[in-house]
């Protein structure tokens, strides 16, 4: 039986790796996701069998309930809410790791002579190995990382969903408080480890209990304080980093439980999350420390008058649906730049419809994807895939930037910071040095936006005032629908 379980874990690990490999391409991502999910199912069933926790009927019932909940979430959650859903998944992953580690530590809380406050199941008392210091170290790490991931993820959830302000939140002495709480968490973890350092008979149960509880409380507070000072513009990095945290917590729990599948899956998630975090930071030309300590940005673009946020010393040139339709129809190449405004308006299907019409008239249409466009890594790719946009029309920033000089019209749909020329020219700008999509080098630029207000970073976009830029104000979905109708009538 043991060999069969080990083979099941090996099969699960192979499926995890193959699934992650296939996630590299939009064409194979769905199949890769299914492979990884199958690997996790195999690992869960194998673990339940070896631990003899549930009967086959109970396992089937549990899988059915979980599959039903997952299916309902997948069908009911809008694509615009996908970043929040990812944040929630990260949070619950961290919470699960912390709870499992806490439950494992709780098994060692024994009744004191004469009847104490702590007890464990009597029949397991003779089979438990001593809780030694190394095991306590791993348990403390599980609780610390898992609780930080949980509370931090739900702060990110609130910021992404507009339930909390996207502005950086700070107050006098905040960093001192954060440092003190970190010291408190380390002290609590040390107290837990101290309690487990003695022999099994002499373990300090009070130290183990209160060390565990204090560590969990400090870690929850630390997660909140680490995320609230980070502005909305950095949320893609935060989501990727929290994803890495959840993987590291799972891997640590795997070591504590001596579970191979959990170690492998956690290590894969942790490593991929850290790599993605590094890619996100490079895409913004900022260090991770700068993101965590110097968050900038605020609430996203909202409604209001078209000229709201306009500079009095500059003039933005407005255009009409009819004029844009003519420009697009007679262009040889059009590059569409999707942004969060497209996601908010749920306009990806209208984008595809307009692109199909232009291609039917012989216009070459390409999509320019910036690594940090949207509110999570790959946000634009997911939205366009939902609208069945061909994968070969999607171009990463490094591949498309050289083509903007040969592009007749760039159609910017709700993107702001990723096309801001200040990143190249204004040394005083917080985004200076950040690689951007060079849409301003196109023959003409049309920006679909509700107003002239800054985007999620809170930084004014000088692209709006360029001579070759025209603003088409309004809801992106309505504007694209009207554009498609106008092109059809030409």
C-alpha cells in the first residue's frame, strides 16, 4: 500500500510539472490547468487513503461538494472579478497551511498531572513522537507565512474590488509599529520553539499554546500592515507575491506532515510566484523592496465629466465615433491596447467584433499586451481568451514596440499607466524608467476613456495631450459597439 501511495505522489508531481509547463502558452493553458487539477485530485485521494481519515463514500461526497462549489464560482464570478478571486484563493491557501500546522502542534498539548487545561485524544498519546525543536520551527514558519498570506490577501481583495481604497494607507509611526509586530511574531515563534525544546515528558505546554496563539495573532496583523501601504498600481505584484507566499506555506506544511505531494506542489507554486513577482517588478523597473515600502497610486479612473482631471495649460483633442471609424477602416495596421477600462466595461467581446470587421476589410489587427496591464498578471490575456481572440494576434511588449512606428492607428482601451510617455521623459515621475508600450509613436492614437482623470497609479498621462492623440470619451463597451456599427455602415 505504501508503495502505491508513493507512486501516486510521483504521478501527481509529474502532472503538476507538465501542467505548469503547458500554462506557458494560451493555446495549451486550459489543458495544463486540467492536468494540474487531476494531479491534485490524485494527491488528495492518496493522502486520505494513507491516513485512513475517510471512507470511500465520504471521499466521493467531499469531492462532489468541492467540485460543485468550484463550478458555481467559475460560472458566477465575472471575469472582471478574477483578480479578487485569485486573492481569495491565495488567502485560503495560506489559512489552510496555518490551520494544519496549528492542529498538528495542538496534538501535543497533553493534560498536566492532576488535571490541567490541555488534553489530547487519549488513544493517540502513546503513538505521538516528541514535538522537538526542528518540528516546532517548521510549524512556526507555517503559521507565520500562512497567516500573513491570509490577512494580506484579503486586504488585496478589498483593494482590488473597491471595498477598500486603492490609495496607499499610512499613519505616523506605521513602520515602527510594523517592525514591533514583526519582533513580537519572532518572539512568539521563539517561545513556541522553546516550549518544544525539552524532552517529551517535560515539554512546556503553556509555552507551546501561548506561543502558537500569539504567533498567529501577530502574523495576521503583520499581513494587514504589509499590504495596506501598497497602492493600487502595484496590485499585480502583490497578487503574484501572495501567490508565492501561499506556495511556501504549503511546502513548509508538507515538511511538517512528511507529505511529498504537498512539498512538491508548494515548492512549484512558491517558485513560480517568486519568478512572476520578479517579472512584474522588472516590467515596472522597480525593486520588490520599493514596491513593498514605497507603494504609490490610488483609486482607478471613474466616471464624471469628460474633462475631469484635465490640465488647464494643455488641451486634449476630442473625437467622434464616425471619425474614428473612418480612421480604422482606411488603416493598414491597427494595434489594440487593452487595459483595465476594458475589463471594467466587460468590452472584450465588442473588441473582438470590431477587430473581425476590420480584418474583413483587409486591415491587419494586433493586440499589444503589457505585463502589468490590469489588476493581476495575465489579466488581459484571460479576458481576450474569453472572447476567443486568436492567440497569434497577441503580442508581448518587447515584440510589439518596434511596430508602433509602422502602425497607422493605436486604439487604447482603458489603459493608462502602461502607455504613459512620462516613463521615458519625466525624471521626476514615479514611473520614470518603467518600460511602456510606445503607442505615442504611432501615426494616430485613439484613447477610449471615461475622463481625463489619472489611472490607478494616480499619475497624469501626458499621452492624452499629444498632437496625434484623440480622446473618445464614454463607456468602452458603448463606444466599441458604436464603432462597430459605424464601420459596418461605411
